């Protein structure tokens, strides 16, 4: 179980750090407006962002097997691990073929499903974090959607960067949960 915990922390932690590479846009010339263009516009702007997105996706996808050994055998725990893997696979696809709206929709659906499942199996006080994270995921998705429907000049870039920050923070809280919580007693059954 300790190896599963170490692998999960390392892979999800690496994924969160690399997923946050969009912050490099403030240091590198990209030609992308952080106010008016969504964070996804960075993918075709520079190969660096495609590579980091692909690496983050791979790390999230590879984190699924160790996470499945740590989460409850109940479906809610499984959904959290599987949606993280699905999110990772969508990131890989987005890195290979950037700019598809299907990838953005699937990323959002994965995050809604995964964060919603945490509400059901994280114990208090972690559950409060899960509820807040789920609410923020929904709010940021709505803000990005509304801003993109309204067109240029409606801060879609700002909202999409807040959305990516919320996602990274929620995954970071998942890493903290894995580190702080004691290893589950049911974990030996989960590996069968």
C-alpha cells in the first residue's frame, strides 16, 4: 500500500506541477492574450505547452492504477480515480490535436464527475473541501462558457485561467488527502 501511495502522490503531484506550466506564458512570448484568449490557445502557440499538457495527461492517466488501490472499493471512490485517468487521456489527445472543442467539453465533464464523487466519499473535514471544489468547478465552467458565448472582450482568458487554477488546486488537495489520510484497511481487497 505504501508503494501505491508513493506512486499516486508522485504521479498526481507531477501532473499538477506540469499541468500548471501555463503560468510560463507570463515569462515567455506566446502572442496569446491572457485576458481575451482561453488558456487552450497556448497549445498551438508553442510546442512547450503541447509537451507539458501531454506529460501532465500521461501522469494523470498513469496515476489511476495506484489510486484504485487506495480509494474505497465503493463506486464513488472508483469514479474519482477513473475520471482523473480519463482527464489525463483527454489532455493527451488535446496535446496531439489542439484546439478541439470536444476536448474542452470532455475535460469539464471529467472534472465535474470526479469532483462530485469526492463529495460522497471524502470524510469530514475533507468533504467540505470537496463541496467547495465541486462548486468552484461548476462556477468556473459556467463563467468560461458564458464568456466564450458572449465573444471577444468578455474576459474568457481570465476565466479559463482561473478554471485551470481551480482544477490544479483541487488535484493538489487530492494529493494532500493521499498524504495525510491513513492507509485504508480495505486497500488489500482493492488490489485483487
